[in-house]
């Protein structure tokens, strides 16, 4: 397995409210989160989400050694619900954190790819030099696109393209997308926040991944491209090549 990761504040924001986590030890866990909220609360939300997921998954690692697919998906869902609870409760306790939330995209690599997802950060899969988005954006623009109200070109420049319809920690109950995919050798999984996906087209991302010598250079190159195009938001990229 080859891993790359890079996060940058961008050229406009005062702080980086993105956060990420990459595999450590025996747990092949990867997370990207994009926080939101005033008074730096977005930074709090994204970091609470990641710490909560990491702690929960580490505490339950033994439960998915046999890799029963249903069990692994349930553990991943419970971990995400725990993170939602922790963020929501903190936002109620601390006035400066009121209303905070975060996107969340989690990948667990076992013999299959397990994904939990809330918000508009994304997971892509590159297989045989073809890149496809494997998560669904929980955003207003995605809903308008799905029902045919706008075109893909209109979606790229829509004034409300940053409005998300689902976020972790903003409500006591949350719907979570949890699903699995089969893995093949040389598949590349890329996680990113919208600071990248709003500025870099899918074909461009694919070309960088194909041309890069390694995943770390690919992540750094993608962040550099986003900054060259304005860096309007924080930018975070995690790339994992399955070997």
C-alpha cells in the first residue's frame, strides 16, 4: 500500500478547518473532514470527528478480524454516529461551538473497501486509469443536478454550490451513507474536501494520479493546482494505492 496526504489552508481562509487521518499500525483507516462553524468551531468539529472515529474503530478492531461484511458496516456506522453525538453534545455545551458541524468521508481497507460518508467531501476510485466519484454529495447543487433542474456546467458555477444538506454534528440524528466496494490491485482511492473538487476537474485529477511518481507527490500537485486557481477554501487530499 502506498499512501500520500496533504492539507493546506489555501489563499483566502484564516485557519484550516479541514482535518485528515491516515492509517497507523494494523488499522487501515483513512479519514477526511471539512469543518464549519464560527469562532474556529469548524476546526473543532473536524478534529472531534476524526478523533472519535479513530478511537471507536481502534476499540472495536477485534470485531472485524473475520471480516463479516454486515458487521464491519455496522461498526463503521456506529463509529460515525458516536462522532455525530460527540460533536452535537459539545456544540450544546460550549457557546462558541454552537451550530458547528463537519463533512466526513471515512475509508477502511480490508479485503474490501468500506466507506462511511456525510456531506460533500468526496471519495474517488481510479481503476485502470479511469477515475469515478464513489460517494454522493449531500448538497443543494447535487440535488438540483439529480432532478434535472441544472446542468453539470451550471453546477460548477452555482452561487450555492457550497451549501450542504447533511453534516455531522448539526443534528442529534443523522443519515449516514455506508457501503462497500471490491478492491483490485493498483486501485487508487482518493479522498478530498471541496476545496479541491470545486476547482479541479475529474479528468485533471486522474491525469495527476496517472503521471505522478508516487501518491505523496500526487497529493501535493493537486493542492498546488487548487491554489493556482485561487485557493478559495482549505484543501485536503489523501490518496491510497492498493498493492
